[in-house]
């Protein structure tokens, strides 16, 4: 879980009133992130566009790695043909047609 400093948390109402200041603190580099709280619950985080794009690219890379691992795992697993499954369960091809 990400930790937030007290000065990195802004209420939704203060965010609405001071959006320009909050945005400036992010774009100037004064703050790395700003969390927006509503009813004492963190609801969103504002980060610099470059940081967001880097996080998105990292996420997509992780997704691709997960897909690659799943494909490799399936390639290594034992498979049987449809005909073998049908024979195992006593299904005849004619039984599958309407």
C-alpha cells in the first residue's frame, strides 16, 4: 500500500476550490502525488503525466508477461484431442448435432 504524507492529501472540496494550485504543485515537481479524499476516504490520486504514462507502460508489460507465462504453461501441459474426450465420455459425433 502506498503511504501518503499529510501534505499530499487534499479534501475533494479543497481540490475543487484550489485545483490550479494543486495542479501547479504536481507539474512543478513540488509534489510527486496528491491524494484526493472524500468523506475521509481516499478516492483518487493526481500524478504528473510522465509518471502516469510510465506506470501504464509498466502495467501493460506485466500483463504481457502474465499472458506469456500462461501460454508457455499451456504448451507444457498434457492435452488430449476432442475425439479422445468424446471417446472417454462415450459421446458420438452424431449426438452433438441438432
